[in-house]
């Protein structure tokens, strides 16, 4: 059996096993070392192998609870003028740490290079020693990859250790193929974390093809990746960044389906919807094989669909067609839907390129339709390319995997509301893995995100969340091994994150590293801006008051109020 090698740094014994815990996968140990027994900290005990020549197995575990079971009498702490240590010495407590703690550990298992962590289902014997896991050992067993390797994303470092002592490195292959979610409250650093992740994806050892839906215009600062020394190589690689502002976003009308068009129309009666549906079928039948039909073509089909013969055999147009035509003309006036111009997959995706669709000036309904159209076409492009149905000269030819980030994902896949994006997202999340189409969801309201969509994300980044509804929604979306860390959510500070799922070997508490590009989602410093503008206003007021008055005397005032 191949076992991870012994660490070079010294072994620290921190306690002694008392016995089993409340569940079959827990044990408790006794310690006086209060500083080392933090929730989420890694410890281990050793179990001898059947082969005498093999080293003992290190059974890694994670501290999930602790309780003070013995301490100085409460009366000692009542007198605030005398130190408890002094009184303790007088009454015979000679031990330097008189407090005794009972610590509960959730067993992770021993690490096998080929299998990952394997739970031996062998509880430690009472009296067995418990050791603090060393930094070098954790570097080897927590991460599927090491920094700088192909397919590695160095996101930060283990929170409970000295800064940078244990890097946290994600497996990009698993991250982008099995989908991920960043879940955090406002101001917790979710967009910052997403920026760090994009930096890693565009690093020379990954060179990913990334698309970001950016409803707030926060990711434009990624343009600093161009020519950045940390991301360029001697062979000439440098990340490409394409930031598309709202006035540059175009979706070809003929790439929309019936429900896309219905979403951006004003309220439609049942009869109007039926006629529009029939017209949509007509225009598709007339334009079969032609990608490009316009709103005017659809309006003509509406009149055809609403035309019938009267008793004398003469054509008669109903009253619904003009109303539908008027509504469709509103769509035609939208700058985002065009008969010919289009954001094709070839334009949006290239290895070593991140494309940012800034949609901060676009209505939510139009955002929904744009996102649905792009996702649907990207999914079809990957499927047909893998099946060799697309040729290299086709705009839908995508011969490489792609990754799509959706900021404010609860807008695109709301929990209990209809949405144009929800169905295509469900399809991609359930089937995209085999075609190389990965999705990352970012939201500050996981409770408002569709549960089926969230459950398909096999890697989770969870940051500070205080809303009880949002906290409760995470209990079923995070793997069991990470649920014991969820009680830490309210205590997390900005930039601290729980990472769980297939991108790491076991859930960890991580401090996100510093970004190399500027963060575009900083909170506005309102007091500083108020001060600045107030001072500017004061200067202008004094200049006006001190300016000479031409042609008339200065008005008389009393305490600044004119009395003329």
C-alpha cells in the first residue's frame, strides 16, 4: 500500500483519545492545548498496518466541536483585582494549563495517492495519542494539484495556519467540468474570489476559455491581465481580455426561440400567444436552413397566422395581428436584437481569453434572453463539434472546452419564478460535463437560487452568510463532510471561504489570496465622497460671495439671509 511519506517537520502531540463520539465516524480526545484545538483544524492518530514493513497509517480528522470540561472554580474569576493564576497557585493548581477540553473529531481517513482519502472504519483506542497535522503533510494530502502544475488553481492558503504555510490549490479539471458555485453575503468577497479564480484559469499553466456574464460591470478590471508580467511567458503567451459593453452586445433575432421573444414582449393574451406561436412556426418553416430572419419576417408571419377566410372566401385579418405587430416593433427597436449581427461562439471563446459581457444597462428581461440565447448556442456548439457535425469554418465550431461564469445567478435561475435561463442551465449542468461545457454560479442569495441548479454544482465556495434562510438552503447543497463547517459561516470575515466538493480532497477553510488585478466591485466610500463634494461646494460658495458685484451694490444680509 502506497502511503504519503512522513513529514520533515516535528510532530506535535496535542491530546489523548478518550473514546468514540456521538456518531460512528467521530472520536473525542482530551487536551489542555486550547490554542491548537480550533474548529476546522486537522489532527491525526496512527494505526499500525498489517505489513510490519509499512509505516503506520495516519488517520486524518477535522475538529468539529470542543467543550471545556474542567477548569478553575468560578469563585476565582469573581475578584477582578487578583489574577486567576495567582489564586490558582495558592490553592494548589500547579499545572500551567488548568483548563481541560474535550474535543470532537470527524474522521476524514488516510490518504492514498490513487484513491484519495480512505476511511478505515477503525476507531482509535482509548489512550492513543492525537497529533497536530504538520504543514508539509497537509500540502500533500489536501490538494489534488500543487501550485504551478497544469490544471492547478492556487486560490489561497489554509486559514488556520500561518499565512501561506499551506497553499490551497484546486483541481481545475474537476472544477470546470462538474460545475461550481460561489455563495456569499453582500460584501463577503464573492466577486473578489471569482476574480482570483479567473486569474488562475488564465495563468500560463491553464489558458482557459472563459465567458463572464457581468450584470453590474464589476469585471472590466480584468483587462489588466493583458501584458501583466505574472501571466506572460517567454514563448509569447499573454492572456486576451475582451470586455463587451452593452452597446456592443448583439443577439441575432433568428437565434431566439418562441419563449425568448415572448419574454421581452409586453403582456400577451392567450389568443395573442397562440397566434405568435403559430407565426413562429411559419417563419421557421419558410426560412428553413437560413439562419437569418428578421422581426419584419415574423410580423409578416403573424398576419398570415391571423388571417382566415370569410363566408365568401375572402381573406380576413383578425384584430390580434396589429396588436402583436406593434409589440414586436418594440423588440425591433431594441439595440440588443439584430437581424444579422451576432455574438457567435467563435467570438466569445478562445483558449487564453476571458470575455466579459457587461449588462449593467440592460433590463432584466433582456438579460435573461441574452443569457439564454448565448448558453443555448454554446451548448449546441460543443455538442455538434464533439459529434463532428460542425466544420472549422462554422461560427459554431468549438473544438475545446469552455467555462461560463454567471454573476448574480439567482437572477438567471430564480427558485420559484419562471426564467428563460433556468431550463437551459439545468440541461448544461446535468449534461455539459461530457461535452466540455462548465458553469460557475455566483450569488449573494443562495436561498433564492433554484435548488435543482445549485445541487448540480459539485464544488462549492461558501463565504460569510448571516441570513438564516440562505444558511438553511446550504445544508442540502454541500457534501456531508463540509456541513460541520457551516456553523462557522457567521464568524467568517471578508476573504475567508469554506471550499468543499470535488476540486479539493476534503473541505477546507481558506484565506483567499490577494488579486493581481484590481478589484472592480469595491464598496463606495460614501462619507469620503460627501466630504469631498461638500468642500468643493464651500469653495465655490466663497468664490461667489467674494466676487465683485458689477452694476449694483451687494445685497444686505443678516446671518446670511437677504433683507433687501
